[in-house]
């Protein structure tokens, strides 16, 4: 099945709201795109349209949480993480309120809308906030499971969702376990630790690398904060190299978080967007341009392997010269 995580989010939120009258879906005039209109159709009394005013929407969500309700506030990542950052910080994260921030259209897979709408810095902004859980599903199955999980736990959280459809990674029986870092493809030589749309790209890249004799594992890092340090150290210790793959800026993103956490950061490499904004283009063209497609990942790993081999040969030659 190929579906965008925002679509699964919309359906799952409507189902959760129908079961729990305390759940309120808020939107900033983007309900057909964020898919919160599913809640409006199912339980209209539990849907609130805040208009083109994300900062105000976040303030309303904070008030609803103080009143004992369970607000899920949604907009595009650029507006929810960017435009409303002060309100998210001071009105939700600082008091630790039970508000779920559901950001759709994150990353360059927004496509033709261009760099102004392609938020590639939101993970960094959100993970810096004390007490803020940050989640990103690999596919629609995990997105729905995350909504069910968030509906049942208190506290602030940021759910990062995509516009583009993604091939399923998990079966319908999947249960989300925070911090799990589930292996989605076995391997012995190197590993990809990926999040969001990059999980599928890494699975495809690992299949391509088989012909070069490289056995690559893939792990799904869907809980970006808090990170599971013990599990990450276990993965890093098990492989020669670990690539952290993300549809986000390298600075402040998932690679940065992993490097801050693991005991052997020298074994961890980054596959991310390098100090650039997004631009308009098709999803396929942008993923290739920014080095995030399966083909680009394959090329990157092979290039690193060749560089490592060349360095090893040079070191052997230098050792021979010194002995002579």
C-alpha cells in the first residue's frame, strides 16, 4: 500500500476522537490538506477551525489542555514549528501541557510548493524544547499507530508527517513502541538508521547494495526524542559503519541527536540535507538532488567503501616504507 502519513493521521485522529470526547482537533485553515477534516466529518463538535493564525491556534490548544481536554493541533510544519514557535515554547512546552502538535508537509517531499513551504529545520527546533516528545512515522501504518498512542499518553508531543505517499514498511498488525528502533531489514556489514520517508529509501538502497556484496541492515528510528541510548549503542557496536538518514538539515537534526548520545560517534555518518533550503521540483527530482534517493544512498555507500579501501592501501604502503 502506498499512502501519505498525513492521510493515515487524519483517519486515525477521527477514529480516536469518536472514541474519546475529550479529543479536539484544531486546524489553521488547512483541514483538507492536513486531513483533520476527517474529524470534522466524523465528530463536528470536536473540530475547531482557527483560521490562518497558527500562533493563536496553539494558544487555544493550551487553553483546552488546561481545561482537561486533549487537543491535537495541526498545520503545515513550516507554520506550526516556525510561525508559532514562541507560543509552542512558552504556552505548551514550558508548562508541559498535554497538546499534540501534528505537523504535515514536512521536508523536501512537499515537492513543487518550494523552499518556503519545505520545513527542513523543524526537528531541531522541536527536539531542543525540554519535555517535548518528537515522533516521525515511517509509513501510514505507523502514523495511525502513533496517533492511537498519543491519544492515550499525557504531555506535549510533535508528530512529523509527510505530504508524499510512501510504500508501506509495516504490516497492519504493527504496534508502536516508543524508543523501539525496530529492525526492518537484517544485515551484517553496515546499517542504516533512518526516520520517516527515508526508511523506505534505505530499504531500497540496501537491496541495491546486495549486488556489490554489501549486506546492509535498516533500522526505523521513529522516536527522535527521547532517544533510546542503550539500543543505539547496541546498533552502533554491531556494525562497521552506521548511516543516519533523514529528510532534514544535518545541523540540529537526527544525526546531531545520535552523535550527542552514542558512545562511539566516530562510527556514525550522516545522510542529510547539507546547509541548504529546499526548492521547487518533483519529489523524485528533489530526493535525487539532495542525495536522499535510494540510488543516491547506494552511490554514497559505494563511494565511502572505495575511499576506505584506498586509505587502507595507502596505510599499508606507508607502513612498508617505514619498515624499509
